[in-house]
C-alpha cells in the first residue's frame, strides 16, 4: 500500500549511503559476467542474419573478443545512388555529395559522403596496411593473417581516365567501395566501419531497423529535471564530448565507442522534436533534440550536415506511436489481439511468474513498492528452488541481466527495509543490479512513493497488478486464517488431523493448500531452517505469516523468524488481482520500466562513470509478435498499458489510469464492479481531487432519470491496513483513512449517498458497499479475521476490466503523487450470456473474471441456488448479493462481536462493546452451528461505525501535523 504506514523500528543502514555504497559499487565493478565460449562462437558464426540482443549488454566484451561489427559471411553491397552538387559557404568551390545506399543481409541504410571522405578512407586504409605489414605488434597479428590471405591488391582510387569523367564518377566510386567490402582486411577496418556508419548495435534486429548512426560532439547538460545541470548557463560552462550517436525507431542514444558504454538514452515521446540553428542551440551548426526529460545539443561540421541529421532523425521518428498522446492521455495505444491472463489471488500468479522467470534468456525487470528476496513463489516449499532470490541468482548465473527498481522508503515512517532487499539481491551475483529511488532530500519527495508492481521478462512477457513480490501476499481462494502444523482450511472447523502426507508438487502445478500435508506437532516459536524444508507443509514461513493490523513487520533482515505467534494470532488473508500480458503490450510495460530505470540512473548515479548501472534499451515493437514463450491459459483481447507518473518519478507526466476509470464508468451500460484497497474520492476542490466517486454518482443519477437498471458493486477492506487495536479506536492512522473512506461513501455533503439523497431509500437499488470476512479455528478456539482487499480492479458490463496497482485515492490517481501502473483489457470476442434477464453478448475474459470473483465471494459452489450469470437481475442483486452480505454480517456480529460494526457509534459505545461477552467464548458449540449458515465471504460495510466521532487526527498529534494529502 502506498499510503503511509505506522512507524516501525528503524531499519539498518542501507548500502546506498556514503562509504558503504562506494565499497559495494567497487566490489562489483571488476566482477562482470563475460560471454561464454558458446556465445562468442555464435557471434563469429557465418551466415547469421542478425546479432542477438545479448550484444547490447556486452559491447566492450564483444569488441575485446574481436567479434566483427559486420555479420560474418554476409556481403555488404553498396550503390552510389545519386549526386548532389552544392556551393560551399565560400561560394567559390562547387562540391559533390554522394548518396550511398548500403545493404547488409536484411538491413538497409543510407549514408552521404563527399569525395574527400573516400580519399580519407583510402589514405587511412593504406596507412593501416603498412603498419600491419611492417610493425611486429601483437595487436596486428589478425590483420597480418588477413593480409596473407588476400588474393589481390587493395583497389585503387586514383589515376584512371574515368575519374576525369564526372558522369561516371559515382559508378567508379561504387565499384571501388564494393571492391573494398569484398576484402576482409578492409571490410573490418575501423575507418571503414565509421565510413559506413555502423557499430555493434547496428544489426541487432530486436532494436529495430539499422537506423541512423554517426560520430558527433554532444554538449553537456540540457536535462529538464531540476538538479541535473551545471549552475551556469554560459557557453563557457558547457563541455563538448565526442560520442557515437545511434537513432532507432523509438529512441536514440549516444555512447562512448572506445569502451562500449551507452551514456544516455532519449526515448521518443510527445515532447520530442528536433530543431536546428543557433537560436535553439547557442552553437554554430548545432542540432537540439528534445523530449520530456532533456534538450540534447549536438554539434555538426556544417550547416548542411546539421540539416541532414535533423531530417533523418525526424524521418526515423515520424512513424513512432510514442510521439502522439494516446487514448486517455496515455503513452501507449491499445494493443489489439494481445495474449493476456488475469489472476485472482497470489497462488496462480506467483506460480506462473516463477515459470516465466525460468524462461528468461536476456533480461528480467522488476519494480515493487516492497520486495522480499526470501519469498517463495510455489508452495508449500520443500526446498529453496522456487524462492525468489534463488530464482534470480540462477538466472543471473546463466547470463540474464536482472534489474530491480525499489521504492526507497522514509525509514522512520515505513519498515519495509528496502536496504536489506537491495543488499541481499546484489550480494547474489554481479548480473543483479538494484536501484532505490527517490533520494528524498535531493528530489524533495517525502510523501510520495513508487507504488507500481511489475515484472517484465525479455521485454516479451510482463506481469502487472497489485501484488508485490513480498511477504504476506501469497494466498488462494480458501483464505486460510491458520498455518500451524497441521494446515487447516478456512471456513472449515474440524479437530481431526489428516494423516496422509503430501508429496512435492511438480514445477507447473498450482498448489491448493487444502491437500497439504499435516503434522500434529505445533511449531516451536523460533526461526525456521530455510535450508532444510524437506518435510515442510506450511504455506507461510517466518515473516510470511502475517497480520499487520495486529503487528506490522519488523526485523525483515531475519525473514524466517515469526513476526507473530501463529498459535495465538490468525493471519490476515490477502486478496489481490493481477494480469499477465504478451507482445507489444509487454513491450510497453518494459518501456515504462526502462524510462524509470534510466531516469533514476541519471538522477542518482550521474557521477558514476562506469557500467555498474547500465542504461537500458527498449526493444522495437516491430519484432514484438515473435514470442519466445507464452503464459498457459492466456486469451486474446485489446490491452492498453496505463500509468500515473510525474517528473519526480519518471521524468514525464501521465494520469491515464484516472482518465480510463472515469471513462469506463461514464460509458458503462449495466454495471460496474470495484475491488480496491482504498475508496477515497468525490472531489471537493480542497482535500480530494479525483472524480471517480463523482462519475459513479453521475452514472447512477442518469440511470435513475432514464428508469434503467444499473448496479454498482464496491468491495473494500473493512479496516485500513495499519497496525492498531480497533477495540481501542484503531490508532490515528486507521481513523484518518476511515474518515476519508466514510466521507466518500456516506458522510458529508460530498459523499456518494448524500448526493443520491434525491433517490431517498432507492439508492440501495443501485449501489452496494461491502467488505470481506472469514473464520476458522485456531488452537481449539474459534477465530475470525477480515480479508484484506488489496485489489485495484474495475470490471464493467462483462466486457472490459482494469487491473493494476492504483488505489482509488488521490495518491494513486492524480499522477503527480505516487507512481502506478495498470492495464485496461477490452474483450474483442463475444460469447452468449445474460444481462437483466435478456440475452447479452459478453466478453469471454471479462465474464470469466467477474464470475470467479462472485463465485468465491458468495460461496456459489456450495449454494446452487445462487445464480451468478446475471449480475444485475433483482433476484441476484437483492437476494444473491445483498441478503447474503447482510446475513453474514449479522452472524459474525452475533458470534464474534466483530469490529467495525454498525452498532458502535462513538468511543463510549466502543469501550462498552469491547467488554461484552462473545458467543464464541461462552457457547462455542452454538457458535459453530451459527457459523454454518455463513455463505461465502461477503459482509456489508458498516456505514454507521463511529458515525458520531470526528475521525480526523487531532492537530497536536504527529498524524494531525502531516498534510492532508498524506491520507488522501
């Protein structure tokens, strides 16, 4: 959750500060992964049509190993296509400019050269030949071998009658150049490579077409983010550096050709433009290339060359989709016919993610609000094979580059200990790089967080949603409250001990804990031996067993030591939704990560002149359809990647998630279903600004005026996820979030129900507000706990849904605060269904998702009379949904006297309520019988809880002194 958490024990010093950071960096700089003999042999192999993407991460290795830039065994064919004649600035001499078109396998490109460039190439080749022939230096050994293998002399450029004939000169130059390119000695000469404008990145097809390349001088500075430039703006403050510029179909970069370091990557975005002239560059023959984050100035040799660069860069960039602002003001367009899959809960998501990570060949990108390296992705764990840190270590050892971006928390406010996560991962292997962002002081960012959760694999498959790869997140539809040994099943009260053990699941199996092995011995309250799990049957080891309202996480550097007593305290189940996507949509997710990574690298590590944190390059969308693997069970739909970012978080601005939410609500015809960790909305222009609640009110009022059936389902957690004893009021953080939640739902002039007052009691025909709860038996005692709804999901009309990391509050939605990521999935196919008692064409993916949610929440599998096919029928809405929620809430209140509840209106009543006897304690057998009537998990949200209290924190408290934006 991105909203503030209670203060925890201060975490140990992070490896990002001062001397520790420097030592860590130095330790890994000299310990880089080198290309294997097989990989090098593959690069030397003749007949290959392209370079593999791994070259991107090994530019210096490739150069030092003597891998030729041009593809071995593939001919380079040149054609001098046209001649331009122009007058130099002296207006005396007339020069010719030759257009040379080149073909190398499937790659084609064009260079423009003067006759003097041919002369310079010939002279440099001749010098190089003499040095290689006469100087007994080891570095010329390969060239001498090539010289001995030559069957003919190097072609001549001078002294023929044809040279005096202008009309035949282009043809002669073409023959001359083709002759050189047939000679292996000349073909691989560095001067020839510069003449042809080629580099090690030229023929990596996953970067797109060959594009434009060349040697340039670039000016320092130009960053559009505060704090990245020299204080002075005079030309004497500028520094010019020679670099190699590479322009591809969706980005450009400059690199140091000598050491193979990519120094900067500029991605194309709607702010992208190229301008020429001193007015824009303060430089003679200057070209200014601009996007949202930087004004990059390069210097050319002539006015004509400056315009050539400008024209060619614009020509390459023009077809790029990222130059336009897309639907909802987003950065990426909808991607039709995209393979995608939804997940409810973490069990299936983590299992598929583990299998996908095993398929990684080149890159793994991960960004999380919180990451626990020791989290297990497949359960029950009988070894460490499927533990996240071991998976990443295994892939790093295979040469995969693992890049992890973590939110750097304010340590006094949050106890997620990202410093431990960074150190743990980077100690595993030099191919694992971890950056934390932001630096709070330099970025002047204290309240906002990187809240998105995303994994991208080889820029071909991506996973997004609400699930961090962290403790407490793994769960399934049984929502167990207990995990002692034996493992018990939620909603099933039994004192019997199953005797049949369970075997280790296969790698692809999805674990269903109801079949887990059980052992009658309760565990000792001490640290689990994480290396000896052969007989383990527990699903949540160590700190993974959690109830953060009872006690927030502490001492995360001791991950396998229990945080709470699992024999006394039930765990808090975790409900969440996520999605997998492939192809171009996955490339969009990866592109977003690359933007953030490169931005963080420049902002935080601008002065580290090394390859320790590499610049990342986005793959071309032109090759996105060639999927190396797919997630089983995926279906096809239109997928658009959405985000909330600002200049502090990614160097650009985007609030497309909010726009998509409002658009989807406004245009829904029959119903919307919302599952979200927060429900803070209804703009007042002062404290709350997002208009999602306003869109809901507007849509309900329209349905009422049109006398049409329309339903709104809202499911949120019964309590905010902060440590606190609700029987004593819950603490000021819990109360603050409750205040703004009730302000959205039912209290005050801006609330949804107050604005629906013209409907009188009819509002309940349109909207229902619910939470989730379950029960079990722990140490012979009946226990109950709310199910923590962490989902960030909107489903509309059984045809489209949004899944992501964005909560319904200003922090997530405005774009200027927390960074978020989401996907809008719209079914393109239709299947027969029913809506409002009539035949209806639904989307297969969305319909299946909505039914899965309703099936579990209502316990429909055990109640055949509950028909979830028609979500808006009166029978379903009033009986199937609302009556079930009302009955369940009544039973839980009778048996457990649960909090929050509608019968407690103030602190005095809360104190009295806490002292009342509970049926589960006084008459446990009767309580069991009452609980048998519970159906599913749904309970009504208690709208009258503490309704007579002002839940805002007192002004004198530390929570009261915090700005309101912290809570909204």
